[in-house]
C-alpha cells in the first residue's frame, strides 16, 4: 500500500459500540424483585465476553438516557453478537434505544508519520515496494510497543464522559487543508494539555470516520467528575480545538459493576465495587 506523506498514520485496537437506552420504568414497576434479578442476570450473560474484550455499564445523568453500555470487542462480528444477544433478552423489552455509536480505538501517529517518511526517503524511493515494506515494518513495531493502549482494560473509575467530535471542514476553517506540519504542531500542543492530567483521567480515543455520523468518539474515565470540566475547558483554548473542533452531545454518568444492574433497575444507585 502506498503511504501518503500528508495523511497521518493510525494504529487501531478494540472495536467499540456504545448503546444508550431509556428505561421504561412503567414496564418494570409491576415486576417482582426476583423478576428484576432474573432479567438483569440474563442481560449480563448476554454482554459477557467469552474470550477478549470487556463491557462497561454506566448509569447516565440527565434526559438523554438512563443506561449506557460500552462494548469493547476484537471486531465488528463480536460487536454484532453483543448487540444481538442483548436485544433478545427479556430486559430489552423494557429498554428504549436513544442512540448508539460505532468506532474503533485509534492512536494517531502524527509525529511518527513525519519522522518515518523523512528517515525512509533517505534510503528508498517514496512509493517503491522497498519504501512501503520498510514503512509497514516500522509501523508494526510501533503497534507492538503500544498494544496496551490499543487493547486497554476498562478503567475501574466511577465517572464516565462520552462525546463525539469532528474537525472542521468549513469554507474558512478546514483542518484537512492545513499543512501536515501545522496539523502535527497543533496536535502536539493538544496532547501536552492531556499529559497534565495523567493519573487523574484515562482518555480513550476511537475513530469513527466511515462508521458513524462524527469522526471521533472520546471516552473519559475519572474518579472525580470535576476533572472532565477542567480538562475539556482547558483544551478549548488550544488552537486545534479553538479553531477546528466541533463537539457533539455529551453523555455523563456513573460506571457500575455488572452485578449491580439489578440495583439500578430496582431504583437504587448502583455501585462500582
């Protein structure tokens, strides 16, 4: 495959499916505690991961929904199985889908792309088979180095924030017509802000170009929800965000342990322990 020097390479990991629901409480009020427990257990079995992956359960705050499941799987086949299995449960009859999101965990390689092209141009002719083989080999080396970031474990942190976003493609501000060097510099500035919050928040970026209505999805996990406000507010002031970012709806809530689903359905705030 020929590598375009103006397009940053990406490394991909988990396939991700966000499923948001509104609970039909009117359909649950007449159910007994045993009914609720049975329905919750069946739903948990449907979302269990047989080999690789994980599912995060989140109680949403606000009117956009009551419940969000974030499914991390090895591929779209496994995502399809999770969605289908949940849709066939008894609980699903009391869930009203509000929205969903499809993406793949993505690690952008702006700096690495530029450095690789510069290094390999000194040895090989760009576009040649030798150039592409050397480029692919180095990208695979980089992929192995960051496997724990591409296939990360879901942080067991209480608070979760998810939102989709785009880079502007307007007449006056168009991210994709900026030079590679300018885009790389802006992304370095953007990344430096995130590093200031290391240990306070885990950020999961997933690419959704060609999969959903926005270009990226962002999941944030933290022990203090105030971190979301401070991080996102500070990032609004960097050039990449101030000039080129467009944000979709935000979904914020409390992550809970899967075996606490029955507590939520019974009217208690579920715990993460």
